[in-house]
């Protein structure tokens, strides 16, 4: 491809990529317009999804008042689980089916947005729970048609769930994360109001920022769309297609914005000028990975989050053990970058340069190490735990972690090179400690 030789076609590879652009609104005070947005989408009876903590914050109050001022009815479901499970998805879907809603609004982090997506799906097209879940865990059945309108209002900035057709949850019986991925799940509108970030504790800001950062780097370094086997028919082209020129633009800028602002946002909690660009970076990375997809660090993160036994970080609910998503991703990322960079060193150098590294005269075989070193340095400066050992894992856990990660084939096949079980074992071992 003339734009970049990285996209030169492979035998039998896809000939095109599809741009699925989400509809988004961004700006301080944008939550006050949600009632008018809901009315414009034809909503009259609304289910608002949030979690118990966010339910007490100004963002939810602002949205509820806006809905009622527009003359619309709303019922609040405030039992969203942070890091949702198949159990919580089923409970929220039951609420949706029984309520007879014609529209959905989610206010919160990725957990609230993903829960609303799943509730909308199962209320619109009831089926066995595993019917729509990604293979090999579920059937990966295609969504039969359009869903009810959904407005996603993030109060964090890491998951970018407002941009994507993905809903992630913990499958309790497996001790690992999986999800549902289909374009129909993408919200009708995402409303991003940076003022909603001002209540986030510093550790949550750091975890969100690194989630954005890894979304962007993984999408930039993913297998090119032209190396994925072409679909039988154009309508079977997958939601997550591999790296492509459209995603590259958004992801490169997202990396730059995170690198320039995350440390200040963590250390100066009252400075909205640091948090606003991070929310914009999260949106850009969501646009990017919502079309390209992520790969190995995210596949590993699902096992890290799913098998945790007794880690309770500051800034999150303490009623259950949790490795927050962004943290569970970035703890793996440096180990992965060091290894897979050999498949596309120029892309890892591009990421490092966007991050602020001097890549002049850096040989290709040092690309992964350079990027990893800069990530580790920023982890240290923002008080991120020192590898998997800092969240309770030991080398005795590596086989179980590997089993959980290897099940995430949807993500692993998006890696710039094939990933084996032995590769994963090596990555988990290298990720135990960084300094």
C-alpha cells in the first residue's frame, strides 16, 4: 500500500479496511445536554446504568436532571459491578427486560457502559447467555439487528467503551475475562465531559492513562489488516480488523497526549487542563482500537484480572479483590513490547517517538527495549505497581495465567507475530518485576 509498506498485502489477505466512526460529543458541561440528546434519539422511557459509587456523584445527578427537564422518564440501575461478571450482566439484563425501556444511558466507567450494552442486547434479542459471547467461550452469534439507542457518558477515560462495540466481563467459572464484540453494541452517542474526571483519585487516573496508552500502542503495532485472511463476503469483515491507516492517526496522537499529560494529571488532581487532554486521548485511542483491535497485553490482562485473590488497590471498592483493568494491562506491556517489536520495529519506534523518546540512530533490534524502558520509567513516576509480583502473583501462578491468556485468541491473533503458550509463559515471567 502506498501509504505505508507495513500494509503491503499478504497472499490471501484482506484488500480493504472498514471505518466505523462513533458519534461523539466532547466538552466541559456536555452532560447538561444529555436530556436533549435522548429526546432527539426518540427515547421516552430510559434505563440509566451506573455503579453505587458513581451514583452519588454530581455527574449522575446532572444527567438525571437533564433527562427529567426534557420531559422523559428514567429509572436508575445503580447495581453495576466494577469489573462486571457474567452474574452481574445477567442481573442487569433482567432489569432491562422487565422494564420495557426504549433507550439506555450509562454514566460511569467501562463497567457501566459495557453493562448497558449487554443489557440492551439481551433485552432486544433474548438468547442463552453464551450465544453472543466471543468464541471459544461462547457461540459468537451475530447480533440479529439494531439495538435500542444508547448514550454512553464516561466518568473515566481509559476504556473508551463509548467508542466501541465491545462489552467485557469476567466469566466466573473460568476465572478469566471474555466479552461480546459486534458493531451493533457501539453506543448511539458518546458524551465526554472532562469535568466528570475531577473526582478521580490519582491511582485511577494512572490506571486509566496507561489503559489508553496500551490501547494506542497495541493498535499501532497490531497485525496489519492486509495480513488477516480476507472474509468470504464483505459483510463478514470483523469489527476489529488489525492496524490500518485510519487507526494509526488516532493512536499516534493518543500516545503523545498521554505521554505529555499523565504525570501532571496524577500529581495535580485539581488541574483540569491536564485531565481534559487525557479524556481526549482516551477518545482517540477508542476510535483507533475500536477499528484495529488490541493484542497481547490485553489478552494477558484478562487472566491477571480474573485470577486475582487478595489485591485491593487504593481508589477502588475494597469489598472484593481486584486488579483494575488499566493496571492489569500495563503490568504486562513492557515484557510484550520487548519481544514482539522484532516483528515491526519501525512501529515500536514510532510509538516511542510519539511518547517523546529520541529515536535517532536507534537500531531496529533496540526498538522494543527503548519503548519498554520509557513505559517503565513513567510507571515508576506515577506510582504504578512494580510488575505482577506487586499485585500478588508469583512464578507458581504462571501456568494458570498462561491458560487464561491463551484462551483470548481473538486478541492473540491480532499480534504482529504468532504467540505460543511458551511465549506467554515467558512474558508473564518477565512481567513479575521491572525495577
